[in-house]
C-alpha cells in the first residue's frame, strides 16, 4: 500500500467498490428472472439491466483508480485486470442502453446489442484471468485458502458464466429458441450471483485492513 494514501481513505474506497458491485450484481441477478420481467414489463426490466451496468462501471472505475494510487510500481496484473474490467463495463453500458430501444426481433439487435455484449464478456474473461493469476500464480493452480483467492475464483466463474450467456444470446434473435433464452438468462443470473458473492467477500476484507495510528 502507498503510505501517502491514508488507510482510512482506502478502506472507505473498498467499501464503496464492494457496495456498488453488489448493487450491480443484484440488478443482473434479478432482471433475467422471467417472473420478474413479466411482473414489471420489458421496459422496466431493461432499465434494471442498464442501471446495474452503471453500478458496475462506477465500481470498476473506482477499483481501477484505487490500484493506480496504491502502488508506485510498474503496472502489475491487478492494475491491468481492473483496467480491462472497466473497459468491459463500458461495453455493457452500450449493450444495456441499446437494449432499451431494440427488441429481440429487431434486425439490428445482433449488430448493436450482441457485439458490445460479446466484447464486454471478453474483457471480463481477460480481467478474471489476470486477477486469478495474480492471486494464485498460474491459471491452472488450485485456489489458495485465502480470502483474496476466494474472491478471484468466484469472480472468474462469474466471467465464464457471462461469456456463456453472450455466446448463447447470439442465436436467440435468429432462432427464437426458448432453450437458448433459458441458457442466456440462467448464465447471466449465475454470473451475477458469483459477482455478488465476490462483492460481499470484499466487506470482511475491508474489516481486516489496518487502521491508521
């Protein structure tokens, strides 16, 4: 940790990162549920996705800025991970915003919605991979029995689930397959659940940080 930055300030930043990621994850966990979408309607459901993406972007931006302030060393994997993650959230901003204006049956859906969604998922996969390697030392290494390793592992699983959702969403507008829609919704909700768990695990990590003397 950079000693020029008070520990209390870093502790507050970590709390906000955790809270914002938790809020965004909750939005992406609830919105794919068919019962919720039927209850509130497609407009409100799409808005929940968009608001969730804004929470993700704010949290990712804070995390990226936090990694820049905490170390004067050359860019490490954690800084690259948070930076790529931030870019990925911007793609999801575009995806969810355009989804508010387009339906699944629109001929422009694939080009305007799925493509940034795929790019965002790729960024998330790269970010999750870098974070996991930073903690464990190697992608094929088993998770260590530490809080940081648990967070990196569950977030990587969430990135994989989001990637599967993006891949499945590509065939939905063309095929209209209910099975594919189920896969997309399930993978999105599963990924969001993983991200929510990772965000909640940040709170005990914050509590263990040293307090200023």
